[in-house]
C-alpha cells in the first residue's frame, strides 16, 4: 500500500509544482481534480485514471438503499468518485480519491461517507485504498481509507510523507 501512496505523493508534488495557476485564480474543485488526475496517470502505469467514473464494465457503481451518501436516482445510490485508479473492464479497483478545496465550507461528511462506502470490502466494487484530500494553496490534509474505515496508521504515514515532501 505504501508503494501506491508514494505514487500519490509524487503526483501531488508534481501537481503543486506545475499547477500554481489553479490556486492563484481560485479555480473550482473539478478543475483541480482533473489536473491532479493527469499527474496521477503518469504515476500509475498500466492503470486507467478517470474522473467521475461510476461504472465497472457495464454495471453502475451503486450503494445499497438506505446508504448515507445521497443521490438523485430512485433505483439505488449512484457513486461518482472524484478520481479513480482502476482497470475499466475487470473488477480491479485500486484507488478512489475524493478532493476538496481548503476553502470549501460545505461539511466534509458526504466525501468521507463516500470513501467509507467505496472501500467497504462487502461491496462488489470495493477499492483497495481511498484517499480524502483537502487541497490548499501550499499544503494539504489527507486521510487514508481501507476496509471502509480510516486507517490511522496509513494516514499518519502519509501525513509524514507529505510533510517530508513539503506539502504537509
């Protein structure tokens, strides 16, 4: 897992080095998400990196009825992760990332609940790792989700790596 997290740190270093314009102009989260996905794609050779991807083959990613993540569909709870690292045609979901700008004043619960669900090993499409990122102009906050919960040890390790990289 730390191999994958190191790739995320490298992508974040490149993102912050090359995308300062996005923060200077206070562009939206979707723009940040897309540009971060570009940098992640360079690190995850052999994997697809997509934004707002809600499929596994022909099936839609849906949460069970009664789930805490809201959606507007009536048949189930559709899931649109901000960024995913996966293989599109087979059930091989490696990484789900939820991105927030530090200036976003909406409660973070929706993103956190989504990561809990996306990494829940009881769901057929579970991602091995989830990362919650709050991106500021010069630094960030991150939590790592594994097995449907925050993995405190991996979150502390990632925070240390980000600090060492000048991003924490």
